[in-house]
C-alpha cells in the first residue's frame, strides 16, 4: 500500500527533514488486523508522552484519525508511523514554526516461524551495550543505531533475538523486544529509566498480570538474576510473546506463566 506523508499518498520527503538529519522524531510500529490498529490507545499514549518529553507539538486527534483511516485501507499487516520534527535549516536548532511531519507506511503481515512461539527462541548475547541516557529512556525515538549495530552481530536463524545489557551490565531488553523473567511466581521486567524502549506489549502484560493478581516487579536485572530465573520470555506488539529457552550457556524451561501470558497476548493480537 502507498505511504502517506502528512495525510496524502506519497513517497517523497524533504531533504531538510530532521528525522533524516538527526533522528529527531518518534515512531510506532502497530499490528493491523481486520482494518483495526491493535493496542492503539497504548501506542498513542507512548507517542504523546514522547512528544511531550521531546517538546514536539503534534495534533494527536489528527494522528489518531489518520492511523484509523490508514489501517482500514491496509486491512492486514504492520503499520509504521514516523513523526519527525519537520524541516529545518542546517544546524541542530529547530525551527519553532515547523510543523511535525507524519509519515505512514504499510507492510504485509510479518510471518515468523511458529516454533518461535511454541518451543521458544535462543537469544544472541549482544556485545553492543545500551548507553545510559535518562532523557531518552523509554521513548521510541528515531535514533536506533544501537539496535542496528546489535542486530548485525548475528546472522542466520539460530538466534531469533538478541539480549542487550546497558553499559553498566544490567539486563535491559531484546534488540526489538522487551524482556520478562519469572522468579518464585513474580513477573519481573527491567527498570527502563536509564535506557530501553518502554514497549506497548510490556505495559499491557504488566496491566493484565496485575488484574489477574500476579505479582509484578520493575527493577534492575543482573545476569545472575537472569541465570536464576524460572522462566524467561521476550515480547513486542507485533509477535506477542516468545518464550526464551536459551542464551549462550544459560537455558530455561518454557513455564506456565509464560504460556498463560502468551495466550493473553495472542488473544489481543488476534482481535
Ligand atoms: C528496542 C525495542 N524495545 C522494545 C520493543 C517492543 O515494543 P512494543 O511492545 O511497543 O512493540 C521494540 C519494538 O520494536 C524495540 O524496538
């Protein structure tokens, strides 16, 4: 399907766009089923928070209505929204009069091997570390070079995802997923106040777990914690949940809480 730029079909972008020059912007990758963008409110909530933290004044009502119209036309697949700070002249200073630019792209559904969800995946232990930057932590901003170089660390199908630590050795997330572990019945995920992307699926799973009375904890995770975990899984808003069965010399069984939450994630994405 054709891309839209500022609400109109088109592939061309100004060379002055700050998303291109500086990664000055945000994005959302949204699963679309039956013409509906899934988990839309959570995606829009993260985008709005990103806009406020980056001081980007966007028309959120317009963004919502364009997303709904684009998803209806796409039908099935994955929709990518990029919101850049628009154009400016050379130099980091932004033009206060420039309006944010809305870019919508539609892609066909992503088909992953069913074994990823059934038997679980192996994580590649990435050497690339996430830098610590609280001003950007949690945001899905357009600067994704850390993920680009981490993803280039492994090839082939042996590992479906990579494990990323921060510069001080904390376990943070996958290259394109968030990570959870289960220890003594508690569902644990990394504190993302220094780095990492606060995923929509992560937020939804924390919410679902709380409403089921499952204890949850957001904390710093060390490699020792990971090693001692009873279950480990990764998640995102496109594939749902993949159990993690191994990372380097570590291994975990696919456990009952992972299976329970996987069913919930599947129901949300099959909507
Ligand atoms: C670095 C990173 N972390 C986490 C996620 C998961 O985010 P979400 O659940 O919003 O898809 C993604 C998704 O692409 C990501 O790129």
